[in-house]
């Protein structure tokens, strides 16, 4: 009689875990042996990045982060070529570590200052304060002011732009394609603007955190995430007709497609306005925001066209519900308020760079969704009306953007 042998099957996940365990063991051994062969040769390379400046009466506070591979020790503080006393929260700042440096100095409002931090190895970290202004306290009135600014530059202009919907319903179908191409032009400008602003902000933050790569990481991640959301929405609405169209015996596909496109446009614009609010709030916190009628008018003109971009996809569909339009307007404009709050109370260049990247990626996905709707009857994408709409959209956003200066 042949003996039966019992075989024990290992779980599939256990087999996949073996390389991870071996890699962890190899890295652990390398660290335990104190990285043999990789001892430093020469003077440590000390680098610091100034992430935020807070000005108080008689005091300059710098929030710094170690942007290099070696620990940093700050030994002296110099303001306008003169040594001054200072305190710091950490005597030694490790890699990617942060610290606050409080420098005692009787600064004068409106004056510019050159601040220099001298490290233990003799390296210098330079920081320029263009125009010294006391940083406002984050109290209830301060956040109320940020909310008001967010409403002026985000919610109100978008809502005004959405008032074009009744007029859009009277326009010939060919000109609807022109307006949709105009919308794509607006969105393309916003995406380019977000990438440029994000890259600029990334350059001000620590390179060790990723630098400009953070912008593209946020853009690609947002594009893929929004593509997944769109696929999920298509799955939920497939085969589910709109209630009014169902009673009339007609499928509500046009209405659903229009509302979904408007939702994606509002989401993309909202993410962009979140980054815009971050920039406004942080600029106000350091006193470099030119609050005035020109700024409000500039943002009103610039962002009113965003409201048009939201309602253009639903112009040819059925009657849009007022509640739906209000929610779309809030989705697009309200993030400016949230961004202003975050930027004014806690601003980090790397975080802002990711936010702008997310806005650019979301807008790119929206453009992909809208693009098929601008095709001519013969199937051409870049037909004369579409090309004209794209060009006009880019020029309008450029022209209105000239009126906005933060």
C-alpha cells in the first residue's frame, strides 16, 4: 500500500513577502555595521531652507528645515551685516528636521533686511526680507477677513459666471461647441498657470522633500484619481435614466453626461482655487498682498469665466436643478476660502506645490472629458470653431490675469 504524502501549501502572500524580508535584513545588517566603506571624506555639507518668516515687534522668527544630508548647527545670526542675539528650538538640526530661530532685532516696517545664519562649519544661509511687515495674529477677526477675501475672489465671481446659463440655452449648437472649446482654453490656461506657480513655490522649499517633482507627483496622482472617480460615476449612472426623461419616455443620457462633465469641471477649478487661496493667504500673512479695488476687480474678471466653464457642459442638456448649480458653484469657489485660511495660518512651500500640482492634474483630466464634445460633425477635433474657441479662452484668461497681482 502506497503511503499518501500530505503537502502543505503556503499562502500566496507569504511567497511574495520573502523578498521584502530579505531586503529588510540586508539593510538592517548594513546599518548595524555602520555603513562600511561610506565614511564621510571632507567637510560636512550643511544646508538650510527657510520655510516661513514671522515678524513680531523687535523679533524675526525663521522656521527652517535641514535640506542637506548632514546635521546643521547654527552658531551666529547676522542682520544687515551686524551680529545679533538669537535663540533656537534645536541645537542640532538633523536631516529633514525643522527648527525655529528667533532673532532679536528692532526692525522697521517697510524696510528690507538681509538675514544670514552662520553654521558650525562656516557655511552661510542667506534669507531676504523684501519689506518688513508685522505678521497678523490668527484670531477670529483674521479668519473672518480671510473668508471674506475667499468669497470675493472665489465664490462670488464663479456664481456670477454661472448666470450665463440661460443665455447659453439660446445659442446655436455649433456655437455651443465653440463655447466648450472656449472652456477647454480656460482650463488649459489654469493648468499651465498651476504648474508654473507650483514649480516656483517648490523652488522655495527644501529640495530634499522633492522640489519640482512634487508638482508633477500631485498632477499625475490627481489625474489618475479623477479618472477613477469618473469611471465610478459612469458605472453608477449607466442604465439609470433621469426621472423627468423617464416619464417622457426618453433616456436622460444627455442630461447625465452634461451634469457629470460640469461636476468634473467644478472639481478641477475648485482644486485650482484651493491653490490660489493658499497663495493669497500666505501673501497676506507676510504683508505682501496688495488689498484694494484693483485686486478684487482683477480676480472677479479672471474667475467669472470659470463660472461660464462650469455651465457650458449642461447648456444642451435638460433643465438643470438650481440646487445642483449652487453645489457646483460652491465646489468650484469655496476652496478659495479654505486655501486662504490654510495659507494665512500655516504655509509650507512644498505642500503648496503639491496642491497646485493636484489642481493641474485634475484640470487635465477634465479637458480629456470635455474634448470629444467639441468635435465637428465630420469628426474633426481642431475644426475652425474649436480652434477659435481654444485661442479666445487662452487670451481671455491671460488678459484678465494681468489685472491680478498678489
